[in-house]
C-alpha cells in the first residue's frame, strides 16, 4: 500500500529547474531533483498514462489478431498463393514484427522513461527493428501498389512479369534494403547518461536513457528517412492510385460490355463496385498520410525547432500522437488490403471452418470485374503473347502462350459488326503455380478498333 501511495505521489512532484550548474552544487540538489530537470519525470502523469495504455493495448490486440489471421489464411488457401498476396503476407509479417517487438517497448518507456535496464544490445536492437519494419512496410505498400497499377493500367505487361519467384525475390530485396537503411540508426542509438554533480565526470547510471539524442553531424538521417520513406512513396502511391481511379472511371463510361446479364440492376451493381474501389483507393492514400506524417513531423521538429519556447510541450504531445498513429498503421493494413476483399473473406470463412482447401474458390463476383481494351496487334501484346490468326469470317480461336501460361483468346475479324458473347475461361498460370480467373468478353467492333478484344480479369486483390 505504501509503494502504491509513493507511486501515485510522484505525479504531484514538480521541481524548480531554473538554476545553473554552480547553483545546483551549492544548493545540494538531490539526485531525483537533478534527474527531473535533466530527463523530465520518470513516467508520464497517470491522467495521460492510463489512456495511452488502453489505446496501445487495443492497437496491440487488434493488430496482432488481424495480421496473424492474414498469414494463416494465405498459408492455408493455395488459391491465395499469388504474387499480390505474397506482398500482403510480407506486409503482415512486417506489421506483426513491429507490434510484437516495438509496441511493448515503447509503452514500457511511457511507464519508465529512465533508467534503461535492458542493456546496450537490446537498446540497439529496438532501434533496428523499429526502423527496419517501418521501412519494409512502406516499401511493400509501394511494391504492392505498383502491382495493382500494372495489373489495371498495363495488364499485358503485368502478365509477362507475373510470377511467384519474381515476387519472392522482390520481397527479399525489400527486407534487405530496409535492414541496410535501418542499420545506421542502430549504430548511433545508445544508452545516454549524465554526470552528477554536473561536470564531475561521475556517471549517474540512474539517468540511463535509450535513444539517439544527438544526430551525427553531416549525416542527415532523419531527412533522408523522411524523403525516401514518406515523401517519395507518398507521391508514387498518389500518382499510381490516381491513374488507377481514372482508368476505372474511364472504363465505366466507355467499356464495350456495359450490361451484366442485360439488366439495369447489373449495371448499377457494377457502377457501385467501381465507386467502392475508388473510395478504397482514396482510403489507402489518406491512411498512409495520416499514419506516417505525424511520425516524420515529430522527428523534423525535434531537429529544427528545439530552440522554440514551445518545443518541450509540443514535442511531448506530438511524440505520443505520432506513436499512436505509427502503430495504428499496422492495425489498419490488414483491413484495407485484405478484409475488404471478398475473396479473402471467403477464404477466411473456409479457414475458420477447417476447410482451407488446396484448390481454393473462384466464385465470380461483379465487384471484382473490370475490363481493359487491348490492341492485339500492338508491340506490347506481341511481346506478351505469340498468336496466329486463321482466315475466317467467324470469330477465331487463337492459342497463345505468355510466361508459361496457356491462354485461349478469340479475335473478331476486321469490319465485323455483330456482337458476340463468350463464356468465362480459366487461366492457369503454371509458371507461378498460381490461379487467376480470366474472362474473355468479345464485343462490338468498329473500324477504328479493329483487332481488339475486351479482357475482363477477376483478380480482386489487384483492384
């Protein structure tokens, strides 16, 4: 009971820190008084500490459950063993690592800011894991966004470049690059001590604080981190998702296959699905900005606004807010990139029912349908597929091969005015040992769009 009263009483202690070093010695300051003035309070006030603890605990539980669910579902359902889902698996592993190894440490610092008692090695390891998972998550989101962009805006190039081995190599490079970029932070992060009495050279071990309090001169570490792991990725993601949104809206206005089963209801459903996709893309960009902007803003303020009279209070509050959003990103990623997918939800239900099959499900859903006009005579098509045309006035079946995949397409002869309907076919990408559903829909051709086919791809995780 006495220990609890002493613990709570610490919140009421406020020291006068307006004296210089000589006055500190002459007035015989206690160690606690000196540490308070040099390091601040050992822990945050309970009125702030308890809400932060509750919020962090909620982030930890939801984030761990969500990311573990993503990993389990992808592992147990081979229908999800695609390049896109490999990126999502890597993102889930990165977020899970950050939550398990980073969040408890940061929350512990709120409860005891000093002394650091876990040793020099764990101090550096903490910095390494935090930075590495941060960078890897951002790079993975960029790579995943690039896959989406290619699949929707340059589908033939995406087919030619698709493959699980390629995705695995890219993911390995991203983790290695994240590790290398995080290493300098681990090198310069150390346990910092102060002397007591001031200038005596006697280390006060109770003042041990794990962090990088002074940035090395001539090494713009925080600035480079902001540039390469926030500003540039943000621009790239905005550009690619803007192009994707414009392409989807353009297809909704000009696509040849506007009706689904010839009903107004089908067209309305497709229009709603496109709007939901655009809203989801907007949510991804907005979430990326909200989660990472406070983190980098706090770092830059620490560098360039330390002489401001409002720095202490501003930095303290921004540090807490930035930390919350920093970990929220690891919680919302599974929701944005997985839970919003119909195919993922179906696989999740199968996994819960212990029916995670080796073949998976390819149920067609209009929310995952899109169309892309492709010129089969273009150089891009020629590189992606080899095809031959048979002389006939009726539509011809053409066998083609792209990256180890067997594909059957139909071409409409020049000047053909009739409208054709063709049933859905299954594309098995044998090179990548993955499955995707391919719909080839032939539509009315005009003189200026000869030798074109309309390809609709059911690759829900790509849009």
